[in-house]
C-alpha cells in the first residue's frame, strides 16, 4: 500500500507543506506517523483530503468542513444549498457595489473637468437626488408633491453662500443638541436655542410661508418613527438624541 510523505502529498495535491501541517495541527487531516516520526499519508488520508479540497473549492470555512467530515448526521447537501444562496446574494451585492463604484469613478472624471460653479450645481443636484431616493416617497405622502417639489427647487436655486449657511446651521443644530442633552432638561435655554435653530432649518428647506409649529411638532414625531432619522441624530449626537430632540421641540415650539 503506497504511502506519501508530507512533501510528496503536497506536490501531488498542489498544496504547500505548511497547509498540510496546519490541517494536521487543527485535526482536519491527521496523518499516521512513520517509524522515524515523519508524517505518512495513505489512501484513507488521500480520500479525506479529496473531500476537503472539494469543499474548500466551494468556499466553505474549515470549521464547517471539519464538522461535515466527522458528523454522520451532517446534511452536506442542505448546507451547500444554503451556502450557494449566500454566495448568490454576495454576488448580487458585489455587482451593485461594482456598479456604484464605476458610477463614482465616472463622476470623478466628470467632476475634474468642471469649474467651481458647475461643481456646486452638481453637488446641489446630487443632494436633491439623495433626498428623493431616501425620503421622497414618505415625504410626498406626508406633505404632498407640491411642497416637496418646491423644497427641491429651493435647494437647486440656492447660492453658494446660502448653501454653506444651511450646512453650517445643520452642524450647529447637532452641537446645540449635544449641549442641551447634557442639561437633561428639554425646556432649558440651551434646548430652546436648539429648537429655534431647528425651526430655522425647516424654514430654509420648506420656505418661510410653509412653516407652522404644528408641522414642526409633527415632523419631530415622525423622526421617532423612522430608523433612518434615529440613526442620523443618534449617531451624530449620542444615543437617545432623536428622542430628546423631539422632546425639545414639543417643549419649546407652540
């Protein structure tokens, strides 16, 4: 009965000696030992290695392979079907990532060839498109197409100075919210200032004539119903920030 040394088996299987030694160390492929103490692989180990390589070619982790080889009740077919579904999901996600990355690369080339004014116009347009993609459907259902269309057009027509002021106001609201949270009082002077800035932020987006205290409070209530808004404020200002902002608005906006 022919037997192989570790180097001979490594060459035959297209593996490194280090890999076979590692399989031995973790108990995945344990050879017999020759009289001189060297690793010795026979037909049984060769057969087991064939199974290991087959499963590795499918991308299965070594832990799953070890379980499949030693557990009589292990349902390999079911496991491979589940693994195949996961791979297909990954392939879909990877294809999406490739598409987005390619778009970004194309956009970068386009961006390089723009002047400052063109870049600013593109920035505004992309901001409007992101809003529509993330919040457009819900916003239109709540406030109507006319309000959202006017808000989008207001963003597109903003000057660079007005846009920068809007961005700064958004950052100041977050900073004020952190300060107000430290007081623990949604009716504190710091909280009142936060509410006032948030009201101004709404006027910038909706227009002065569209703002009402009732709509402001309803918007704050809506924040808590949307995980995206909760993540937006909680990630920036700390856990519970969205709830506290809602409490601030209800305590100060009348």
